[in-house]
């Protein structure tokens, strides 16, 4: 355990040293040094970070809840009815492999930039796993 900790600390320090030297060599605002970034980290944590984390967790909870409300009844319906299975299985089979993030622009066009499009992507991503 102690050896793993030392390997982690050495790696962390080595990456930070390389980052510091690269930032000093380039001296551009595009790549700030580690001291600048770590200084802004405390500002970020003390600021509105927790508010944004809460909003994201709320969207995830809403998306998962909707996916559960859709996925469980549809799955039970497909399992209990051969006709429903014959009708819905091709739809599920062909829409499952579609990357759901590829639908993000369509969702944003239909629902805008608000929470609706974000929740819909979460629903589309998780409903097939349920």
C-alpha cells in the first residue's frame, strides 16, 4: 500500500513538474501553469460548483426516473405478450446500437438548450439498459 502511494506521489509530482516547465517555456495564456490552475481551483470550489453539481444530479435523477417509468413497463409488456414482443423488438433491436450522443443536435433543435434536451439524452441512453 505504501509503495503504491509513493508511486502515485512521484507520478503526480513528475507530471506537475513537466507541466510547470512546459507552461514556463511556452508562456502563453492557452496553457497556464499548475500554480495558476490550483489557485483557481479554490475559487471554483468556493463559488458555484456545488450549485452546478446539484443541477446535474437533478437532471440525472429525472432522466433515470423517466427511463425507469418507460423501460420497466415496456419490458414487462414485451415479456408477457408475444404480439407486443414481435412489434416492439425490431424497434428496440435497431435503435439500440445508435449512439445516443449523435441524437444530441436533434434533441437540442427540438427542445432547445435547456434541461429538456439534456434529460431526453439521459433517458435515451439509459432506457435500453433497463
